[in-house]
């Protein structure tokens, strides 16, 4: 969810990154998660104009009645706060907490791919709490790294000196290294060669920066730019590339879903085909759980996540 810089936003940042952060750190994991969801509910209740805009954007790619739209947008706000602030919980999200909070589907795909010894690329979208799978898998013993693109572009002084600075400090506590996508990626090639697992977003950086090759693809009835980088990395290294998503769980708060390889040995698997297969799975998950998508407020005139092609 995109928000504009303002004095009010800076005041909210100070509240979030000081008293609220300390409160969440002191609470049990389950209570902290509930508090973050309550913050999203409050944001929705206080943002009727934005809520109306989000409902309009939902109508661009999915049919819903008014009651369903209202629930989806409220859940979308809740997911935004969990995604952005669950980082306060990560330092104490140990293996036993992962087992209580997250259920898995398709984990055997990851284990089977790792047996091949060429490393694994887990390609995911800006969907749900995006760093939770990274932390969960690392706590369960998988050798994890993430390709990311931290950016303080467009932030106010408070945004840069408080929120961004402290976020980087908390990301450094994650039990997996985050490699800057704009840097030299030789460590990623070596990591895969050593049989490690790399997570990378398959729908762009979440910023207006484009790192590597991007091309236009059909997406939810619009035209949008998607990166070819994950597919190129898989073809260059021989690593298996698997789709990963996080959704609401059946018996626990969250479910991590790891799909079958996107490179099919018995079919053509060029970089465009691999990317299309990921996009198809992302579309399916968004239609099933639209509240878990990010940047719904950018989903207009063909926009999603990164700047988009014109319709």
C-alpha cells in the first residue's frame, strides 16, 4: 500500500517505531500478530476515501458484491500492517513459533529440488507477509538468502533517519542474508552452486526502479512489466526454480505453499515461458486471496508494483 509523505505520517512513524515497536517486542508472538491486524482494521475505519478507491481497483480484475469488497479491503489493510511491521516479531520467531504459526504445503518440492545439488530459486510475489517464508524456512534449517532492493527514495527525513534506518537494523537480524539486487550478484551464484536457497520476487522490486531485464506481460486483464531476472538466473545456474506463496492457513494463521518446478524437463522452458508460468500462478493466488496482494492502490491504468505499460 502506497502512502504519501506528510507531517502526520512522520508522527505516526515515531509512534510505530518507538512505543509500538517496544510493545510488540514485549508481547507473545500470537498477541503481537493480532495487534498488527487491529492496526489495519483501525486504518481501514479511518480511511473511507481510500477504501472506496481500493474497492474500485478491485473491480478492475475480480467480480465481488459490496460486502465482499468491504471485507477484502479491510483484510488488505490488515495484511499491509502485518507485512510492514512483522519485522518487530522476527527476532523472537524461533522454530517453535514457526511451527505454531505456519503450516506448509508442497515442502517436498523444495526438498526434492535440493537433492539435485544445484541450489533452488524460490520465486514469489509481493503477496502476504513477504519476509515470513524467508524467516520460517531459515528457522527450519534451510540455507536461505534473499535478493532485495531496500530503498529510501522519496522518504522524508524522519522516514530515512527513523523508519528506514531501523528497518535495515531489523533486517540484519533475520537469519538469512539479504543481497542487494543492484549489487554484484556473484555471492548468489556461489550460494546456489553450494546448494543454497535463494528467494527473489517475480513481480518487480516494489519500487519504481527496474533492475535487470523487464518485459510486458498480460496480467489480470492488463499489461504490466515483469522482470525476467529469476528465469535468467535459473537458466544460467541450472538451479531449480519453484514458485512460493504465503496464504491464510487452514489451522494456523499462515500457510506457505511451494509449487512444482517452473522448468518442465519435457516441455520448452525459455525465460519467457518460465515467467508466464509464474505469472499464471500469481494471478490464481490473487484471485483466491485478493486481500493478500500488495499495491492494490497502484492497480489502475495497467499499474501493478512497478511502473506499467499502457493499456
